[in-house]
C-alpha cells in the first residue's frame, strides 16, 4: 500500500514537471520565432532602403528651373576658380583663397561643388541624383574651359597640371597621391556640411574649413601638382594643349580623372560607414 500511495503522489508531480518543461520549450520556441520574424523584418527594411536609394539615384527630383540654375551658376563659379588657379601660379594659399571665393559666390545657389569629384561624392551618399550629378559635371567642365579662356585673354597664358610618362611605380604613386589628396578634401567637406558632424554652423568659417582642406589635400600630393579636380585637369589641360599645339601632355590625364574620383568615392564610403558610426551615441 505504501508503494502504491507513493506512486500516486509522484505521478502528478512528474506530470507537472513535464507540463512545465513543455511550456518552457514552447516559450523558447516562441522567442526564437519572434527573433526570426524580427530578423526578417530588419532584412526587409534594409531591402526597402536600398531600393529607395537606388530610385533616388535614378529619378531626379529637382525642378527644371533649379537644374538650369545649377548649370549656369556652377559654371560661373568653376570658371572663377579656374581663372584663379591660372593666376595663382600654383601657390597653395592663393588656390585655397580662390576656392573660398568660388564657394562664397555660388554656395547658396548650387552648394559650391566646383569639382566633379565632390559632386560624385555627394551622389555616392545619395545627396543628389545621377542626372543632377551629370548637370554638375557639364557645368564644371564647361566652366573650367571658360575660365581658361578668360585667363588666356587677360593674362596671356594658361598653365595646367602635367605628369610626364615615368616608370610604372611612379605612375601608380601619382594616381594614389591624387586619390589620397581628394579623399582628405572630400572627407573634410562631408564632416562640415552634414548637420550631425559639422564643426561649426558659421557659414564663413565652414567655407574656410573646406578651403583649408584643399590646402592640406594639395600638400599630400605635391608630386602631381595637387589637382584633385577632374574638371581642371581636363579643361585647363585641353586649353593648354590647344594653346601650344602639344597634345602629348594629355597622355597621362587619366590620373587627374580617375585618381580624384577614386578618392571621392572612398571618402563618402568612409564617412558613411566608419566616421558616422564612431560618433558618440546620444543618451
């Protein structure tokens, strides 16, 4: 009798343990299910954001009048900067002063890019569309040629950055130098113009920071002349070749095109993926 009684007491106890384990397992399963659903939701949100970014880069959202305004004023600002480059005769401080003047002149209207690499860097951050970027490029190249023409008429001589053909290691070094200088220049720009990272809200000081960034970028790549600007490399280079009838000087112009574009792309990706990610989290 004692054994039967003990068995009768233990059976409900064992059943309660099994029931508790089943509830725990069910709870764990539910939690796992919720985690899977959250992961799927996060993945879906990421896909939607990627699609939105892609659409933003392929569909222009600026009115026609604004695009015309960008085309005209960006060309004027770039022409002013190109003229200043010729007049500065390679002086780094004067180049920075002329960039300050160009951005001050058109910054409120177009953002004051005056550089195709800068425009592409903003495109990489989805700040402008692909079509708007091409408008900037057209204005910048046209403005550089117009500025060179003005310098030829007024000063009588146009000079442009030039790289002689050298051993492959020097060509690679020059390419990397243009990329590094443009990387620093564009990174400073992103830090200053975006509200979450800007160092100052004072517009004049902000332009001064960007102009100083050009000075630093040129110092980092003095062997190439520190162009950091495909529009100037192409516009001034073409005009000087026409002026002297020497087209051989354009053989290595690719360095002044792809070097800055590479540096600008790296700068936008570094800013988005690393710099912003390392900012202190707000409580």
